[in-house]
């Protein structure tokens, strides 16, 4: 009896032994790794790097690349869009409540990059297979992804918080102030110079070479940044670096739709985000441009800009009966005329192939059923960036070389036409608008146009030249009043962001404007 | 010690099980005893008499029964044992065996065997081994005996408790079957950690599921489910209100505790009781909506008015033009509300079997409930069963097993049909109509090519949803509990008792939904339709408790001391799985397991563990001076290493003044006077696990590289939310406790308030921080409870009365600026928007908006005649003019992009600062959503075998934003409106309070006092008649008891509130807003209960 009693007491004491039980409260999350157990092997590092890329193809990010880059430009009018926020963007009616001005998705990528850059070097000690060379190569990719993200943010918002430390726990201060555009551009340029040293020239498979950051991708991004920053010598230098690579070639005009935009990974692509129907569908192009399911996308090409129309970049009148881009294949390849409604549906990215009946000259169009990749940089872009930089650098003194660069892409799509001649363009403004026009024809729907127009406006420090283009869509005067000052070209900081971080300073243009309609 | 906690626990249980038989397997010399049992009175031989061999420690070691001749033979284990003889209707006898080998016994017939035994003992309160006399309770506890609401037709006990307990505010979420209620004991002492009280059933905390697959209704559904204990099974409910009493529950005790005690088996012959209840419920009449004719006329005006544009109003759906291809479908007067409502019927069957002998007692019950909701398509049925079995191995060792099982199948509507019915245009038909206007068999949906506004165009057909869509939730829950009680000393004088329990809670939820394309106008291959989803939640909760209670015996019997030490642990595992597929074949494959396009799938698991040590002491001297102490130390795995453990002390004392000698003179009328001060700390922890780690999760892949990303911030700094509470209570009893008062005042201060999903700057890479301690909040209040037992008594007639009321006042002491900012957004100049201000030093729930002054009678100001026009005026009411002497117009939000010039027929708002512009500077305080007082009162009238009980509950002094009325009177969109809008302003000179119709234009429904209403009410909650058929009439039929009751529920609400029901749910931080949920139905129940 006594023994039993003692045993019971002992059992209870054992059970309640505090020291042995404190571990019992240490419950590690199921199916999830934790920081303390991570960063042990090469594949740990590689997986987080892949996470940075994965962030780039997230819905919110690709939508923003497209919307920030082009939605406010003259390339779009409303198609089948029902999303109120996006319709408002088309009408330049942008308020801090617009969901598309939330910048979080890019900062999420940036945080992944920061996490990688902080912890990946630790793996060197843990995994003998993980060499300094491998680390540097990966760091080059991650630095470039971070720079690309910041470059989008700077172009959209001008002054943004520049954060390079990873967010780990709740003891850190997350109230960040904005850095100036100058500071951000300088920092990312420096990062990219490092990345350019260590980035690989190519990878083992075409999907990697086109879908991951290579030296050429770093150069192209740098060229774009320098062009934005009006550092034309540096831009030309970077473009030359890319153009010196003779593995990059423009494909034939007849293959553009299929090779470049349907199949992807073409010889002219430099950096192209790789989508996969099973992992992530590119809803931005599918919903806004169309696919075999719904051939009419959310947006369409403005009727006013269609070939033959007054403001069209195609069959552009040079006076005295001469036309530029008279039989441009791109006018058939990149959008489709819906004969019934008169709407110009977008075919670039939405399409698989166009075939033309040689006798009737009527094209028939086949749409894609799978998801499309998204091209960030391709050779035409770089060639025309160089043309723009060269023109800005040399002013009126080197029209010939500028036009020669324009001819590289122009001739591909106008095989039967004469080459453009610098003699036909009678001044700096003429050539400048030719470059811009060629960029529009070549790169329409690739998220470039609004930034092209912003560069134009930034150079003259006036929105007037930009407005003269945007006015050519059907947008009314009211909409144009909303882009009357330079600050209006940037996006407002989303209202929730201002609540979450009182240190942020709203773009002054949006400070007084409040939403005018309600549901 | 590598053994897990669980296995260690099992070892202890095993040890106990193995050791006990050894202990009692004492030395024995066995032999045979035989004999004959007869009736003493007539010598008749008794067959089937129970014979048990009982050891000296009162354990049954062997048993047999007599044969047809009353003869028995038994092989005994020890001569030291005795034999016990028992037989129904006879007195029990026992004989020591000793040297006897033949024992013949004559049993005496017992005349009183079937009569109730009156036990006179002090009523004890407590759980497990720690029981104290009820009068020595020194904390704020209120007890409700289930007799108080016996026979009431309630779906769950929360409905029955409503208005019964001072300081317990219960609000029904809606009248939908299974939608449950929200409860607050002494206000919410937390921001958005769980604010519902902890439920404890027979001493074991009843888990409230947190991770629900059905996110939208999570807490409500689960809470209702949790309370699915059948009211018939409940013996008593104790509501613990102050921290000194709740401290022993540590985690989640901060919200108060509802302790439910279920009925147990009793000794005596087996009794069977069957109860059937029938309930018929009807939907109270809500807002009267326009018919099709009035609606279309309104719409044409609404479209025309903004720009005085005829063509804007030229919409074929409103035109009654036979040339329109869909003419027949748009020329109707459909009463959608009538189409979607029905009479609700509930059948509730319940059978209880109870009985037991000296050693074992049992109570087994089972029920089946079948309910049709008051909205079409709602159907719920529930099987429930509960078993309670205790078995005394000996006087010292006792096993208790409890088992409860519930299986609920709730067929809900897909979406809020009533809400759709109130907004759907009434001129459209339910079914597609042919050219001659006859209904066909297909449901009609407005074409997606229609030019109507998308909100109305795409509104699904609610009748079609009820018929074709599915939204079922099946719940299956089993809770077995095993208990053991062991008296370690076996001596009454040195009472040392060991108690333990292990309780398992297996709770599975399955939600399956299907949304067919026939109910909408979207294409059948859209991802939104022909879509099935299924979500499963599986939970396993294991709770263990081991405790030792010691009650030393003092020579001086004035001293009484109980000491208790407890160790508890809980482990909870939750698994969620969800899958959604679309493009299924409607009508044939409506299950997510079918082959369709996968839209999304998810799976998550979580484990939370807690562990607690506790020491308790209760001391009383002469049962007059009483003190209790509690110290609990609890650790939870949801916190990081540094903040894992929390300490929760509680102290309380009681002085029963009326027992003092000097009070002898007042004893004749003052039967009880006691004061009870108490203090304690209770705690609250976050609901989610794993947040104390920086976690990395797989994130698909890029090309063929598997991707991983960090997914959350590590919460290294998160601490327990602690509520420090002081309570001062007083018990008063007059005239031998015929009038009883129970008074409490309290002050609670919650520090380190937990806040879930705090938005953090997204520049961190994360949108939210899952939990953060954000500030301090106070709750102050008082409670008054009054009972009058048999205040009137005259012959067979008697009357009881009860009344309670309470008040809780909430103050924010300090809150993180980010939280304040989140709830104090900038004014956005939108219709329907109320501002709510959260400020340190103020309570929450304040409503701010404009003052509404009616409608501008005239468009143009005309001196002397058309005074009532939209012009700016100064303080004295004089017109402000411009330099030309023209009256300045009254503007809305002058100088902003929302600027608008008011016109005749527009809503008139008070220009508080007389600047000629209605803007944020004219917004004033309009009231607060928190009631000044709430409570209930009622009475019971008894006359012979007839009982009549009535009960009222009330709330006083709270303001409600009547959003339902706002949406039904704003004339701003295509939604159907209430008939009030027939009084709208139509032309110059019209005098009315209802502005003109303006489709998507103007500011006629700004957040103003027009839609803020007093939510005070008194509800005649129920009236019940209960008749017990006199036993004398039943005896010949072999029936024990028959009672019949008739119950009217929710008879009438006395209120000035114009909405359907002033009892709307809590609005959290903001304001409480009536969004036209399914109102509480009015019903009556007929019940019959038979006991055999």
C-alpha cells in the first residue's frame, strides 16, 4: 500500500518535471522549414534564388509590369475590361485607392533577394560543394532581380524606400523613409556593375539562358537604367555590349509571332520570364490581350491608331505622298481587326500563328491555348534604346547612324519597302519621333510605351509632349488634365501603405485629389 | 527522458491500472456459501436476487443471483468478506461470511423503495477533487439551474441563457439554422484574439475550433456547434465572471468561463424518458419592398434625374415594351422575399435512459433533430448522443467515463438568399416565361449582355440557388473522457485524493459546395460556375489533468482547509484540406472529387501544446471568514522561447457578516450579508501556431528549379495578453433568502492586447504581422442580480421573480498608433460612410456623421417664397450672397474633386460651420453602439401542476446604423427599394423627408443621423406553459411522468427601432450595423415528455 502510494507520487513528479517538459512546448511547424534549420546546402540557396524568380511571375507582379509600363499610354483603350480600377487607369483617373498602385509584390521579391544575399554566404561553411564561384554567380542573378524590381518601382513612384536588409522578426523597425530616385538609381547601378562581373554568359539549357539572368540581361537592364537616367554614353556602351554578342539575332519577320511570342526563348530574347500552365499562368497577357478561350482581351488597340487612321504609327505620312511603314507586317501581326465591331484585338502574346492568303491578302489568325512567357528585354529593344541614346547624345550631328539603327528593326517588318533614309527626316524632333514611333511599332504591348513617353517628358521636363501622344486615343480632355504636371506621371502611394507607414510622403500631385465617385 | 509527454502519461495510467488489482488481491481462503432467499412477510421464494461478495474496502469481488427457487451458491474469495443481498422492492441486507457456509435470508419489503430520497447536504461547487461548499464561494459566480429553462425549445443552451445572467451579453448572429451567437462576459477584454468565453463541460475545457475551412462564418458556426449539447442533458451552468475564479483556467479565461455540468446517472431502477418537441417558426415581416410597377417607375426617374436625360432612362428592362424580346420576363410583380421564405419546422426527439446500482450508475441519451429554416433551401439535422457512466471499483477507486457524439448535417444556402431577395429587381420573373407570359421550367437569369448595371444584372436567381446549389457542412464530433478518482489514504479524517482525466476531442468538419451555372448568367466554362469545392478540417485535441487534493482534518472543526496541486497538458492537432474544381457537369457531377479543372487546393496543419502547473488553497474559519488562493503557471507553444510562460494568480476573500454574533438581531429579516473582494490575472494567447519561427515554405517552382521563400516574420517579442481584474461583490438575502441580491462591481485592465494581422509596411516584404501586442484597455462595470423565490404564495399558487441588469463600459487606455490609424481612416467623401474614431481614453463604437435635416423643397432660391432651397446661410440663418447679390449655392465638399452642387430634392445636411460646404468639418458625434445597460427579467407562476414562465430580455441606450434601411432607401443603384421611397421628392415644392432618386449620382445617403437609430429594446423572449399530469392518473398506466408544454418564442419586441430586429451582432471596433441578416424567427413549440 505504502509503496504504491510512493510510486504514484514519483510518477506524478516525473510527469510534472519542469526541466524535461520545456522542450515539449517547442513545437516546430509541420511541413515548414525554419530559419535555424535552413541555409545548410547548395540547394537551400538555389531554392531561395528560384523563389526570387518565382516572385517575378506572380500575378501581381506581371500585371504591374504591364500596367505600369503601358496601361496609361496611347497603346490601349478599353476592351472587355470589367475591373473598375483598371478602367480608371485607362482614363488617367488614378487615386491612392487604386489597387494597382500597391507596391507590395515587388517588395516581397526584394525581401526574398535580401534574405538570399544575407544568408547564402553562410552556406559556404556548411556545404563543401558550394563554392565561392557558385555563390557569386547566384548573387549576380539575385542582385539583378532586386535591381530590376527597384527600377520598376522608381519608374512608377520616383522616390521609394530602398531596403537591403531582410525582414526576419518583429523587433526590426519597418517604418522606412523614401530614398530619392537618384539614390536608388545609383545603388542599383553599382549592384549591377558587380552582377555584370559575375553573371554567367549562358546556362545549360535554353530555358535557363533566356529565363535566368545572364550577362546580356544585366547589360540590357543597365542600358535601360542609363537611358532613363539620361546617361547616354553609358547606355550606348551597354547596348554595344549586348549587340556584340552574335548569338543574339533578330528572327525573320514571318517568325516573329510564332518564335518570339508564342514559342518563346527565341534567338532575339535576352531575358524572358518563363511561365508554365501548371505552375503559374500569365493571367496578365491572357486576360488583357486574350487567348483561344477568349480572343477579345480586356484592352484593345485604339481605333484612332489603326493603320490608315489619322494618328497611326503605321502607314505614317511623311508628306508629298510618301509613307513610312506602309506595308508593315507588325500591323497585321500584333493586332487583329474584328470586322464586326471594328475593335482592334491584341494578337501579340495572344496568338499562335497568322497565315495570309496570298491572293486575297486576308489573314487568318490562330490563338494560343497555353500560357505565354513575358519578355522583359529582347534585342530590338536594345537596338532602339541605342538609337534613342545616340540621338540624345549626338543631337543633330549623327542622324544617319540613328536611322541606321532604326532600320534594323524597321526593315525586318517592312521587307519590301525602301530603307528609311535620314534625309527624309528634317530635324532632331523628326528623328526623335521616328525612334519613338519605331519603338511603338516594334514593342507595343510589351510594357514599354509609357516609360518611353515618360523619358520624352522627363527630357523636356514637361508633360506636354507626352500628352500630345496620349491625346490621340479616345481619352477626353478631362483625362488629359490629369497628366498636366510631371508628378502626375508617377503613381500615388497606395492609401493603405500610407496608413501602415506614416513616414512615407505621398506624391504631392495626389495629396489633394480624392476619389470623386463612389459605388 | 526521451519519452514524449503523451507516452509518459500513458505509463502513469497503466501503472495505476496495474497496481490496483494487486493491492487488493489479499490473502484468501476460498470456499462455498449457499442459501435461500425469501420474502420475510409471506415466505415467498425470491428468484433473481442480487448477491455480491464485498471486500472490507467495499469492492465487489464476486456476484451471483438466485435461481427460480430462490437458491444461490457462491464461491467466495475471502471469509473476511461479506455478502450483500439486494432485490427490487426490498430492503438491502448483508451478512458477514466468517465461518458460515449456509446463509438463508428473509428480505423485508420496502414500502418506500420507489420514493424520492431527500438528501440534505451542503451544495458543493467545483470540479474534480476541489469542491467547496456553495456558500463559501468568494468569487463572482452565477449559477443557473437548467430547471429554469426546462422544456424550452432552444437549439442550444446559449439561446436559453440569453438575458439570464448579469454581465453575460449574448447576441444571436442571425436566425439561420446553426448560425449561433456571440457571447461576451463583462464586455470584450480583447481586441481580436478570441473574445468568446471558455466553455467547460464537467470540468474539461470544451474546445472552440479556430481553424475552420469555412472562413467567412468560422467563429460563429463553430461556436454554435460547440454549444450543441442538448439542453435536456444539462444540470447546471455556472458563469465565472471575475479573474479570481477564472484564473484556474489560465489561457482564454480572460473572457470568462461558462461551466456546464451535465446530468448524471442516479441510483435506482432504470428510467426511460422520451421528449418530443415540435416547433413552427415564421420569419418576421421585414421591410416592405416595392413591387415591379413602382420599382420601374422609380428606376426611370433615378436614371433621368442626374442629368435630366431621357435617353439615360431608356432601358428596355424598365420600359414594358412588348417589342423587347425579353418583355415577358420583365413585366412581373415578383415578391422575392416571399419567394425565398418559408415556414420553418423543427422536430426534436430525445430519449434518455438512466439508472444504476450502488456500484455503477449510468445515463445515456440520444436525440435527433430535424430543422427546416425559415429561408428556402435551409435544412439541418443532427444526431446527438451522450453517455455518462461511473463505476466504483471500491469505496476508494472510481472510474468515470463520458462519451459524447454529435453528427450534424447542415444544408445551408449558397450565399445570403434573403439579402439577394431584398435587392433583386421585382419586375423580373423567377422562371423563364414564354411569349404568352407563362412560366417555363427553367430559372430565369438576366442576360449578361443586358445594359443594366452589373450589380443587378449579375445578381443570381435566389430561388435557383436554393434549388440547385449546394453548400453543406457536415460535422462529426466525438468526445470520450476517462476519469479516475482514487482516495489515497482511505481514511475520512485525512482526506487525500488523486484525480485525473484524459479527454479526447475528435472533431471533423466537411464543407462541400457546388455552384451551378444555371443560377447565374455567366458562361458555363467560367471558373466561377459549375464549380465544386470541398474543405475538410480534422482536429484532435487531447487534454490531461492530474491533481492531488488534500483536506487536512483539524481538531478544531472551525478550521477548514483544502489544498490542491494540479498538472495539466493539452495537445491540439489540426489539419485542413481544401480543393476547388470547376467546369463540372452541372446536375450530374457536383462533387469536388470529380474530374474537372483544378482551381485551387490547399492543405495546412498545425499543432499547439500547452502545459500548466497550478496550486490552489481554500481556507475557511467557521465558514464565515473565507479566503481562496490560486497560482497557475502556464506555458504555450505559440509563444517564442522568452515569453512562453505566464503566471496567473488569483486571490479572493469573503466575509459572511450575517453569521456574526452581533448580527443576531437582524437575522429575522437579513438572512445573508456577505462581501467578496477578489483580484486575479487571466491570460489570452494567439490562436495560431508557428508564428514564433521565421518559416520557409515551398513556393512552386521556376522553370524546373524548386522555389522556396520565407513566409512570415518571426514573432520573438510576442507576449501573453493579460487581464488584471478586481471585483467587489456582495451577497444579500432577506427573509430566509426569499429575496436574494447578488451585486458585483469590477474593474478589468487588459495589457499587451493581442492584435491579429496587423498591417505592416509592405516594404518589409510582408503584408501583415500575424500577431502583435498593441496596447491597454479597461472594462468597468457593475452587475445586479435579483431573485425572489415564492414572493407570493397562496394555497396552490406561487410566484417567483428574477431580474438582472448590468453595464459594461469600455475604455481604450493606449493603443499602438498603427492600430488607431487603421481604424481612423481619412474621410473619403462617399455615400453611406460613417466615421468611427478610436482614441486613447475613449470607448469604441462611437458613430460620427452628418446631421440630416430633410430635403430641399425647391431647386431655386426665391426671396420670400422658395426659402427652402440649397443655399448657404450664416449662423443666423441669413443667406450668404456673392458680390452680385446672388445667393451662394450650398455645395458638397467644395474645392475637392468630389465637389457637388445641391439641387432641389437633394438631402439637406446641417452646415455646422456655416461655410456653405458640407464636408468633413460638418461631421458630428451621433452616438455609441455600446448599450448603457442590458439584462433580463422574468417570472414563474405555479398553480398545482401547471407552470407558466415568461422571460424578457432588454438592451438600452445603444445606437445602430440601420444599413439595411439605408440600402433600401438610397435610390442610388438598381437594387429594389422599400416602399418608403414612394414618398420621395419628385417635383419642386414637394414636402417630404425622402430625397429624390439619383442613379449613381449625388450625395443623398451620406452617413448621417438619418440612418442611426436607437437600438434599445425589450423582447418578450418567451412564454411557456408546462403541465405535469398528476402522478395518480398515470400510475395505472405504468407511466412515471407525463408533462406537456407549450412555448412561444420571441413573441414581441418593444422598440422604436424601425428595422426588423434591433438585436444585431457586435460591430467589433466599428459601429454595429444592421445588414439585414436573417432575423430571429417567431416560433411556437409543442412538447411532450414521457417518463417510464
